[in-house]
């Protein structure tokens, strides 16, 4: 939630780990001038504990900034309040105080540095007879499952505005006082936006909105192999948003969970925008061949992907699933899915037997023979009469011999010969 409290109250709340809130009480005069009082609210019991721990320096800093101390009971809880009121000379100046953190910090803390305050509202349009503001939530879909969520709900912002005339139109969440001149909203952190609207003239103060929300960060129909950040924007505000039918915030990151994501965002006028995208971290699956393997038969290659294959190339040529590789040679298959994940498989088809030189099958020799062997894809093993030998092995002892040479594709060349002396 865009809190109006500055670094001082933030420190207090971090230490207290308890309920805290703030309030903006706006007074509007007939000529468009007025005042806005900011109140920082701290739970009385925990405030006392904090002061006993030596926290008076922060309170002193608030008082030096012009905040005055008081007490109130709100919704059954006692609060210690620190309040400061600032005058404004025109509706535009009030709008700036509500939406510009630097203007707010300078007016209430004497410094435009961002650590002294943050904007109360994301957007605001103020006139002498009407007020429209947008409170933007900062929660994400995962916060709804967070065990600390209930604690976070204890922080709130209360905004009220008083006009000199009766309010004739107010949004559904505004609470009107008996005199119908004051409207109050209670705001807690939320997933999307809250629209604050009141007017002493009527609903006609707010023009019809025909502009659809914008979904940024993803393309409708897009596929992604990395996390994506989705931002929902609207000229007024996002009232509601869902992803696959479940609530989502105005800014969401999708790190985990492959699959189709269907995002819909609605604004307060009922305009809506949809975007469907897919997150896919998994490369396509290839069957029929394996990377680094050798084969001595024709292979049928199939490939698939859960979310769709974009392209496939075998040795640079486009192929379809079910392609056959039968000619001897080296192959490289690259399959890319729609999210640009790539599966690469390199393999060899070798239907040619190893080559043996130095001896010939069925021949008899009366001298020492040097046996050599080779293969285009590489020799896996060479065995002479049951014993492994190396290339260039010499045979001189009389006898019958059988050499068996196997290549990496398991093609086998057998040569039988005899040596007599």
C-alpha cells in the first residue's frame, strides 16, 4: 500500500510489529483553498512499550517536524496520534500533495527526500466541487497465501474530505457523515486499486471512461522461456484482475510454473483487456536417436513439445517429425519450441564395416604380418583370438587366427588367416 507515513513511522512499525495507521483529513473551502491534516497513528499499548525501550528520539523528531501528539480510540483500539496540518491554495496543489512524494515530504517533514514520505494516492483529480482519487494496492497473488497476511492487514490509511456543500454522489465504499458534507474511506493494502469518488454536483463530474486497461510485459499469444513481469495499467485504475481465474495484483512476476496463463484486467467502468501467454522452460523431446550415439541402421526420428514445436532442422535442412536418417554420415538435429527452447542431438549413421589391412580373409602367410584397422566413425574394439590388440599389431607365430574389429556403430569386420613357417 502507498503509505503516507515516512521513515519515522516505518521504523516504529518495524520495531513494534503491531497495528499502525495513518489518516488524511481534507477540508475544502468554497474557493478551492483548504487544508490537509496528516495523522500518524500508533497502537497505544505497543507505543508505551516502545517508549520504555528508549524510542523517544523518533517521537522527538516527529515533534520537531511540527506534529502534535494526541490520543484517539478507533474501531476499539486506542491510538497515540501525531498530527500536522498544511494549507493549500488551490485544488491542484492538494492533488500534488496527495500524489507527489517530494511535495508531500517537503510539506510535512521539511525535506523532499523520498525517505521522508510517500504518496498517499497513485492518481488524483481535485476540483472545488469534486474529488477523484486512486489508491493502488501493492499485494501480489502470493501474498494471499502468506501466513503473515493477516498481520499486514492491520496497517491502514483513513482518508476523509469535507466540502462546504452536501455531497450528491459518492462511490460505494465512501462513508458519508450525517450532514452529507464529509466522506470517509478506510483503505488497506489490496491486490488492485480502489477508486475514491465524491461530488457536490453529481456523477456527471466524472466523464465516462471508454479506455481499456493495458497489459504490459507480455504479448497476447506469446511464449516465454524465462520469468516474466506483468504490469496492469489504466487511465483511471484497475478494479479487478485474474490469472487463470484467480485474483492477481497490478504487478506480478511469474517465476515458476510452466503452462498457459490467461490474464484479464477490468477497470472501474467495466472495460476489460485479456492476454494469454505461455511459460515453457522445457526443451522439446526427441525420440529415435540420442546425443552422441552411433547407429548402423536407418533411424526414424520423432520430436514433440507440450506447447508446440516452432521449427526443426536436420543438418541445416527443415524437417518434420518422423524424418528418416539412413545415409552414413554425421547428423545434427536442432528442434526449437515456440518459447525458443532448443534441443540439439548430434549422432552418426555408419553402415560401413571397419577396414582391415595387412591380412586378408582366408589367406595363409609364411612371414610376420602387421595388422592395421580403421573406421570412418572410429574403432570401438579389435580382438585377435580373444585378446584385445592395438592398431599395428604384429603376428609371427604359426597358427590359425581370427581378428574381429568392431566400430562405434557396432559394425563388425572379421578376418581369418593362417601363418605357417
